[in-house]
C-alpha cells in the first residue's frame, strides 16, 4: 500500500507542477529562463521496469519527490518564475539556433537553467540550492 501511495504522490506532484505548461521554445529576447522538466506517467512506468524490484523503485521515487519538493520550495522562496514542460520535449534556443535534448539521467525530472552567455545546463532537483544558487537575480554554480 505504501508503494502505491508514493507512486500516486509522485504522479500528483508532477501533475500539479505541470499546471502552467508552456511550449519548449526559449525566445531570442530571453536572457534568463528556468524550465521544470517533469516525467510523464508513461516514462515513470518505463523507469519502474528498469528496477530489480518495485520496492527499489518506490524508494528512489520517494527520494526524487522529496528533492523535487525542496527545489520547488527554493524557487518559491526566491521568487523564481519557471516554465513547465514534459521531459520528453526537446528545448530549442531560438537565437542560438540550437536544439537541446534532455539527458538520460533526468528520468525523474529536473530543471533546465539558462542564462544567455553564461549557462545552459540541465540540473537535478537535488542540486537546486546546493550546487546552484540564485543570488541577486542570477544563477551561480558553486565550485565544490
């Protein structure tokens, strides 16, 4: 029963955070952008099949959900606006004429941080606020 509740919570969180979904294009006028990349139900089912046991999947899903929650709280606390797209949609940087595909290790979701001329990185939820900080309106990556 606990496994089903964790899976349901993960799906609900993904659905709730996806409520302001937009397209995947970053326009040329954008100098800074954050995009939350969420897994679809189909992708979560595919990930679940790669685990040796369902219990292992639910442990990892519970951890991913926890770090996702912390990342969203960090965004809220720092008043960081972000767009939301499914993780299977590539990101297109219009001005740079560059199409970016989401890395395979982002299976449980994460963020794309873009600051023109500085960053265009895919970031795990666990790294928001730890390795990546938002200070005075800009993202900075800690050198650990």
